[in-house]
C-alpha cells in the first residue's frame, strides 16, 4: 500500500459507525468523506490518509489508533 495511506480496520469502522446510528451519507455530510471512499474503507479496498483517519476517529469518539488495522503475522 502507498505509504501515504494507512490500513484501516474496516469491520471496526463499520461497527462503530452503525453503533452511532450513522449512515455512510451522514458521515459524508458531517465530515466530507465521500460515501464511496467510506464504503471502500469499510470493505478494506483502500487505506485512509492520516487527515481522513483523524476526522473519522473524532466523529466516532475514538482514538485514531482504534481504526488502524493491526499488522498481520
């Protein structure tokens, strides 16, 4: 993955968003992350820029590190 992008734990991102009763469209309106981008992040198809990760974490009320995918073995 390009070093400008951070691997996101898509399942955690989706779970947290749903726990807060937010749709992908809500997130797009609130912080400006396109619905298509959010969908790709949740499906693990792409990584996030640090600025996007910070916005998502702030919106969801978690630390950015909670959204970062752990290195696999």
